[in-house]
C-alpha cells in the first residue's frame, strides 16, 4: 500500500492515496501523526484552538458570513524538532455544535475527521487545491525562508455525502515536500 516517506536528506513525500484512510493507525490522532510515524519520523504538533473569522475565500467555501465566528485550529507540525508545515483548519459552527470535541486541543484517536464522522458528518468527498503562494513574514520566519519566497499551499475542503462543507484546512508546507496523488482510471 502506498505510504509517505521521509528521505535521508529530510525530503518528505506525502502520498495522498492513503492519507485519509489510515488516520487512526496505531492510535494516531490524525493523518499527519500516522503518516509521519509510518515514514519513520517523530511527529509532534503545537495546537491552538480559537474562535474567529475565516479568511474571505475560506468563509465562502464554508458558506458562512465572513464576520461569523468559526472554530480555528492552528497547528505547527514537526518531524522531531524540524517544523515541516503550518496548518490552519476552519470549522463552521454547526460542526462544533454536532461534534464539540473538534474544538478541544486533543481530539483523540483519528482526530477531527473521526469526531465529525461519529457525529454523522463523515467526509465522503475531499478536494485539495495546491498552489504556490508567497510566504508571509510570519510564515517565512517559522519555516526558515525569506518573505515572498514561494511555498506550496494545500487548501483541503472536506464535504459530506450531502455536499455540506465541514472543514477547510490550509496547509503551508516548508521546504522539501513532494505531493503524490492518484487518479482512478476505471
């Protein structure tokens, strides 16, 4: 089965073909923890949870007014001591009401996607838009690049079978990432 790898030079191959299926593997609290362990790394995350406004494009995806408070899970994700990505997750109010654990620091085995599924909000469709964006001053300082350097940014949008958006996560990747996606042809 495809898996993520971390090369001897520290480069990370993120294989999306198994990412969301094996998120609770070995008691992991989400995909990053499971995939980093599987690749031989040492996952660690610093998490803050707040309520606030989402960026305009995220609010539009969530179908909420930009002034409406959503749950914001901000994470600094490490392999050992090396910061490898920044990830901000935005959850609409109805998700936090149905699955209150998504607003906790420790969301338990399988992470927020598992808590949503338990509350009847399973993600059945995921779209990930990958683009290059210039690093903000804050991102540059955290990831060890220059402000304005182009970084890979993944905007993950998760929907239920009914088409409701239950999560938007923006992953900002540090240096040394390769993204792998598979496309079923039959």
